[in-house]
């Protein structure tokens, strides 16, 4: 009996940037479906203390004209800058990618911690979006994997609905292919 063509939806276009780690570890027949990234709200949240200190002491300097105010503002801006850089390191060093065969979650800069979970080993997921997250397009995602338990992906994940669609769509395709193989 001839195989019926599947009615799978394909994303138009290709992934713009495939991270180097994924390019090095991609297997034969594996294609990148979705590269998750952190939302710009996370950057704004990290920069808020630094922007607040700079705005406050800039305004005080404009009103008073005292150079000492700039010195105090500069001294208070240093810890805010350190906070910003430490928090942004999390954004710059986290990697979440869905391929047609696995979910890849990598974190770390000086020490890499990587979780590769086969699509067939994903038992479920939980997506949390608050009201602002639904409006602006960010959320939190937890994936439950067989043998690994819960995998907490970074907060403020951009386009969590698209991520879920990529993850569950590929999982459904895996089970459809498995059913076709058993029927043949």
C-alpha cells in the first residue's frame, strides 16, 4: 500500500542563526526547528537599576551643578553595572534549541552544562505566562523528561507559544512516524 503524504506544516524560511555548539553536535538527518531566546524585557529588568542610578544622579547634577554629585553617582553606578553584567551573562550564555530529534539546553560560560533530551523522551511540559507575558510575548517553560525529571528553562523566554508548538509538533510527528512504521 502506498504511503499517504503527510500534511505537516513547515515554517517558512530557515533559522537565521544556528549557535556554534549546535552546528558542531548536529547529527545526520537532524534539522534545527526553533532557537529560543530571552525576551527584551529581561534586558530591561537587568538594566533598570543602572538606568535608575544614572537618571537620578544625572538629574541631580543638572539641578545642582556640583561635580561631587557625579562622583557619588559614578560610585553607585559601578555596583549597578556589575549587577547588569552578571545578569546579562545568563542571557548571553543560555541556549535552548529544538531540533527534529532532540531538545538542547545549554548554560554556562566558563563551565558548560548541557542537557540533550530526545524528543521521544519528553513526557510533558508546563508553560507559565502572566498577563504581561501574554501581552508582550514571554513566559516560563518547564519540560518534563523521562529519566531527567523537570528541566527549568530560563525565565522570560521569548515566544513561548512558538516554542511549545515546535516542541509538541515535532513530538507528534515522531509518534506519527512510529505509527506508520508499525502499520507497514
